[in-house]
C-alpha cells in the first residue's frame, strides 16, 4: 500500500473500529474481505496499533506467501501477521 489518502483513511477506520471494541483479528478480517488487499489490511491494523511502519512492512513481506494459503474470512491469518511481536 502506498502512503496517501487511501492508506490514511484505512488506518483511521481501523483505529475507530479498535476504539469501539473490535479485536485486531476481526478488524483485519473485515478489512481484508472488503478491500481484497490482505497486505494493506494487515498494514492498517499494525499502524493503528502503533507498530512502526518499517517493522510492520518487514513482517508483512515475510508472511506474504502465507496469504495465499488463506481465504477471505479466515481469522487465522491475522493471528499469524500479529505474531508474538505484534507486527
């Protein structure tokens, strides 16, 4: 996802969803289902949680091949992306 208005809106929406009580996995699943962009959705969740961009992008690059193993609606990919270090 390139930096810009679209990314900013997605991160803002993610923060709002988290603020009203959504958990990270459900936010990720909703964004991924709606946008079809798993990487952008994962990045938005990471940034909304305060993970530094470079850390989030590195983690997403490492895990991108795993995205192909999941279908939209599977929450497990969110858990994989967040991992132990929440990145």
